[in-house]
């Protein structure tokens, strides 16, 4: 008996299967025939939802971005953590997991520069308001002092997204240590908090 699924459910099933194949085989080594076979659908069903393999990858990346936003929202809502911990954990939650590096590789290809820019823009636009609310809590608590919380967050996100690129993820790297130290130094001044307040970030990187 033929299984009929709601359009959104079927679309997500295609994305789940395609993402799994991309992770296992690599994006370039996977074709739409394999995706169709793995999902167990007709080719016409695939093309009803996605016109090409590239469109499938785009949708996977957009969905990944939505997941990053949900993670950030959950961390921001966790009042058991200090404002310092929430800010750091939100920034760290934006990093794509190691097993999903095929997504990162795809995003960073020269031909996908526009997609890369779109993702960065989405992160700044959607995460900045979430982080700003945490900063405002810190201002009320007296641990932060800045007249420009929103603008501070924008600068933090743009720098962190660029400086802590996946290409330099080795914690023993001298360059990475310098970036971390510089990030902490400037972050404390941007937020107007006491020197040494964010030293736990350095310890986290060392671990």
C-alpha cells in the first residue's frame, strides 16, 4: 500500500536522508538517484519539492540556521545560567557540529559565496535580538555598562563568526589562543564589565 505523507513531512524526510548521504559520501559524490532510492519515492516527488541537488543543500543549510536560532533561544531562556555563561554558550552554539563539516565545506566553496553571506546575515539578524536581551539583563544586574547593547552584539557576532572559523579549530594553535585572548579583552570593554569577568571563556577553550 502506497504511503501518503503530508508535504512538509515528506520534504523534511528528503532533507534528512539527503543530509545523511552528504555526510557519509560527500556532497559531490551523491546524486539525486541515490536520494530518491534512499527515501523510497518517485523522481517526480523529489522534483515537486526540490528542483535540484543544489536546492536540497540550500534547504538543509536554511533548516540548520533555524536550528541554531532555536538553540540560542533555549540558552537565553535558561535563567539558571549567569548572563556571562549564556552569552558565551549562545556564541558557541552557533558552531556547526564536527560531523556536519560537509555542510561547512559546501558553504565555503567560492561558487557558494552568496549563500555564505546569506547565512551570516541570517545569524546576525536573528541572534542579535536574542543576545541583546541577555545583555540588557546584565545591565540591570549592574555587571554590564554600555549604551549600545544591540550594536555591541552585532560586532561580537560578526567578529566571532569570522575569527573562529572552522579552519583554525586546533585549541593548541598559537593564532587561536591570540584570537581568544583578543576576543575576551575586547568583549569585556565592549560590554563595560570588570576585567577578568570573562576569563572562564579562555579556560573553556583550553579544555
